[in-house]
C-alpha cells in the first residue's frame, strides 16, 4: 500500500547529513559503493562486526577498543562484544571542556539555569570527589529519586566516572514503587529532593523520603537537593547537596571499565509484579546512543536538543547521551500543560530548540486542545520532532505538518527500556511516510515474524531482531542463572530477540507498530493491535482517549472499548453508533467493539503508558499485583464489576 510522503530532504540536506558522511566513510574504508540507506543497512547487518568497530572508530570513542570485536557472534544471547575493551561512559560524555552551553534547565515555576561544558565538568569533579571520599567504587549502586534537573545529570556523570552503577526514578513515584525498585539493587547512596513542582502545585516529599530511607538499609548517606525551597530537618545520615560536594577538587579522573561492565539498572513497568531490574552495559549503551543521535537524528554541536521526559523513563538516559555529540541539552520538569499548552513551545522558541522530543500522547492531547504552535511561535530553529512512548497515529502526522511546522523531519521512534534505545527510528536522508517509522536501525537485523517464526513483509506479526547487538542487556539483577532474562526475550524464537511489539515492515522498508503483543486482541482468532482501534476512535473530537481490551466471552474473546470524553459529554446511543461506524468504515467489522463504556480516567504508568493488561485483569476479577507502578491506580476501580460487561 502506498502511503503519503509528508516530508523529504532536499539534495543539500542529504549531502550535509552525518548519515551520508558515515556512508561515504564506509565506502572509502571498505571499498564498497553504497548509495542508499537500504544498501547501508543491509551492509551493516551482513557485516555487523565490522560495522560496530566502525562506529567506535567513526566517533573516536575514548578508551581502548581491544583487538577483538566479537566472540561467539552467532549466539543470542551469549555473544561477547569488544571483550577486551576498556572505557568510561562519563569520560565520553564529557569530552568537551569549553564554554559551549551543555545544559539548560527550565522549571514549571519559571526557574532557568544553565551550565557550560567546562562548568559541568567542574561540578561533576566536585561530586565525584565526595563520592570517592565516601568509598564509592566500581560496581556500587547510586540510586536517585530526582526531577529532570541539572543536578541529576551531574550525579549520573559522577557515579559513572567512578565505574559505579546509576539507577533513577522520578519523585512522583510512591513509596512502595521506589522500594520495589531500589530495594532490589541495594544502593550505597540515595539522592533526592525536598520537593518538586507539578501542575501549579509545590509538593513536599519529605515524609516520602523518610519512609523510603527507612526501607533502604543499604544506604549509607542520603543527599538532598533543595529543589522546591522547603526547609526540613533530616536525620544524621542525610546531608544537603551543597554541603556534600567537595569543591576543593577541580580535576576529574575516570575509571575505565570493561565494555560490558554495568552502567545503568533500569526497571520494567512492574504492573504484573515486582519490576524486573534490567542491567545495561557501558559500551553497548554508548555506541548505540552515539549512532542514534548522530546518524539517525543528525545531532551535532550546533543543535539544541530537548526531550520531554522524567528520570523514570528511558528517554532521560537517551537524552543525556546527547552530551557526547557536544549539543546543548534542554531539561524541563513539570506539567507540559501548565499553565497552558504553550509552555513547551515557549521554551522551544526561547531556547531555539532544533530537535524537539515528546510522546505521541502529548501530540494527540495538543491537537485535542486545538493548540497550533505554528501560528503562535517562531519555530525557525526547529528541524526535527521525535516521538515515542506509544503509537503515533497517522492523523498526528497530519497535525504536526499542518499545525506545527511543514518543513521538518518527524521521526516516530520505537524501542524501549529493554534495549535503552531503538529498533526503528528516524533518518535525515529518507522521506517521512504518513503513519510510518522511517527505518530500521543500523546494525540491527529487525524483522517481523509470523507465529511459525517465518519472516513476513507487509503483514503484521512479532517484531524481532535476528542478530546479536552490543546494547542487549547484560541481564537482570540477581538473576543468577539468567533464566528470567532468557525467558523474557529469547524463549519464543530460537537464537532471536523477540521484543514484544506487534508490528509490520512496510513496502517503503519502514515500520508500523500496532501495540504491545501481550495486549493484542483476538476476537474469533483474528489478531488486532489496539492502536488500530485507538487511531479511529480518537478521530472523534469529543473522545479524549481510549483503552481497548479483550474480554473472555462464551468460549471466545470480544472487544471491549472504554472511552474518556470531554467534560460534559455523555456516551449516549448516538455517540456509540458514531464510534462503531468510524471503526467499521476505516478498519474492519472485527475491530468493532462489542461493548463501549465511558470512564473518567484511564490508568497509566508513571511514564505515561496506558496499561491494557491491568484493565483486563480487573475486568476478569483478577488481582493487579503492583499498583504502585501506576501514576493513577485509583482509576482501576472504574473497570471493576461493570454491568455492561455482564451481558
């Protein structure tokens, strides 16, 4: 099926792109004659050992790569990338030491701070010295419950400069949600704030901090940043950030570690039980992020790079790696709609943001709010918008090009915490096709399998990766025999990473994601991605958002749709009929829900993803094992014992 081209780069843009420069470097070094991205991708997969060594060399990674690039390369899992390499993550992110602005923080309360690369390095040195005096060494864990502010990045860089392991979440997590995560990894230090700002409120979290601290017996010291301006007395094991730093130290030393030494411990959403602790290695994370930022997003020193994220979402980790390209990173903490929908676009205009990252749900909400940045802001600097977190509907492509800016590269990207990066993403030398992710990532043999494990194209199936790659997790924390890790990704298809997304490779060699595989609906044995329904329903102006599940019914499954409507709108027979008609007309009769019901809220994780599985469990009278993983667990009660679901 032919899809509409929304944007395509001109000859000058293609010639100037870093992707083009990299392709030319491959041609020079290896005597190839690659001319298109498709050819480059094929080469990177067929010669993935040479490709990843080339990435190391192209970006002048600081460290020793070692003589071998890959051992047991045909084992998934089990391949060993750069087995003799030594490097330090922070050293590569702090390679620049000049007066170029590294970080700009913008707070909901109007606060603005900035640091140059030289100043950032000095701050990291002061904190790393204090860590070292306390005895923090390679392999120790430092945990942080922090806003998306400058101090958080300083703390991550200080931690990783010593070869220690970083783990973070945002301060809106509940006590049990934090303990469920950090309690498993036994951190030596805990870094947090006195409070934070959100949606016009100044929130004091001192009681939460004390409750968490009481449960984390491994913590020797709690370091508290005065972020919201509260004055509190903490116990003797706590110290203020400014009192903790050792500003007598101005030099920064880096402990170089093996390529696969742990860098980050990240967490699954945890809605089906205690979160899995996913361990990511130093080298794989660095190489993958360098590739994605510089080649797939075309970021360099001249860029101002923003992503709306919290420290509990992997996009924070992804954003921070932009320092390795010498770009200016813009950090924001607060509500993206307070005091109104202009807030992020005011920042984009004022800070001259060139790469603007957000979630698909944010763009949908912006459109529902009828906000048109194009008519209200000077966005001359903006050249790229990135979105992830959920499926970006084709209609959102229309909104971006109509109401934000017509001349930019809109890159829907998809991967996840599992790989702390992307399988499919943007490309500055390819056109943007409506509703599609532009391309598969370099070096990744991304395919779609049917249920028999056979590759299909232009058909829906399971998103997989058929070759090993450096940013696979090292494993799960405390998974001593590796069985939980194996079962999560490798048990379904032999020697293949199964990602858990329901997807399709298009005629353009792009990718469409239809939702999570475990949320796929199956009425009458026909598999339906939930995003296929959401796309149609949310075209209706009065429908703000929706969630669809499969309900067990009469030895089969039927589709149940819940909708959240604009204030004052009631789900009457006429609206139900309109919803069914638009789904039937634009999808298939199988997509039409058997039951439609109205709710006032839809449960979501703290990172903003709706949770179909949790709703399905409640509808079936099952227990949701870990509601602390949800931002609004009280919303689940609306789905319990509903009369519409009994007949």
